[in-house]
């Protein structure tokens, strides 16, 4: 063996000893490999609560990962982007309210359907176990231009709700439990404005009882058009 070859072997041995010694002294150092698994719905729920509390722009990646208990790398690997995470959180939020809004499709009269929606919204918006207000009704109303795509997405969800309200009132007119001269779109917009207003007032501290008072006035207006 030549002298250069011997020197090279000695150098490699020294490097190996140093690495092994460092690993032994620092057992907590993270080694490369697959990140620990996590339950997608659980971390998504934490992201939903964070977005709900701070809004899309107000919730930073640091806020989100701290709440979710994962690294930024894991967030991007699982959801792709902050915007995609927000869309998934909105979808999960809508599932939370599915029972309340299922009233629109049930075989009950129009007034009863909106009574359930308005009273259910009052309860949800004021509940103590999560942030106040509605995650969709008043979300991303003003934003930086780079977030216009997200604002458009949330606005589309609100338009879908307005269309669903309109369709339910039109059904009431066809079935005879609402007056024939009822303006379905106008009444639907009124109800949408009530829901949005209840969301804002809940964020400002209105109690469930106070929100139910608002709901009662809105229900009375719908009942005024009863056929």
C-alpha cells in the first residue's frame, strides 16, 4: 500500500469515528427518513380552527404548523399549499354544518326550513368550543391582490348558499306554502344578509340569545310570505 492510500484510509476512519461519536452524544438529532405519520382529519381540524380565528391572511404558516403539530415540510407534502389547506379546511367546516343546512332538502315547509337554519346558525356562531362567527359568511372580504383566487373561491361558496336559499323559496312557491307573489331571490338575499350580519355580531361578542333575537325577526319576515 502506498503512503497516499494509507493517509486516505486514516482520514476516512477519523471521519467515521467523529460522525459516530456525534450521533452518540446527540441521540435526539433527527435522522433522515420518512416523517412521523399523522391523522389528516385531526391536523386539518386544527388548521380549520386557526383559519376560523385569524382568517386566511391572518393565519401564518407558523401559526398553522404550531396548531397542527407538524413541520412546514409536512404541511406542504400533505396539502400542497396554504391555499389548498384553506380550501380543505372550508370543506371540513361545511361538513360541520351539514345537519343544519340539510333542512333545505327535507320534506318540511319553507318557514320551518329557514327557522332551523337561522337558529342553528345562531348556536354555531356563538358556541364557546370554537371561534365565533361563520368561517364562510364574512371570510376574505378584503385581501391582497395575490389572494384574489382564494377570495373568489369563498365568494363562490356564498353565491352557492344564495342559490340554495333561492331554490328552496321557489320550491315553497311551487308547493303552495309560500305566496305566489313572493320574490325568491330578494328574500334569499335578505336571509343571506341576516346570516352574514349574525356572523359579524357574533365576532363582536353577541351572545346566542341575542343572535336568536335576530333570527326570530328574520323568521317572522319569512312567515309573512307564508301561503
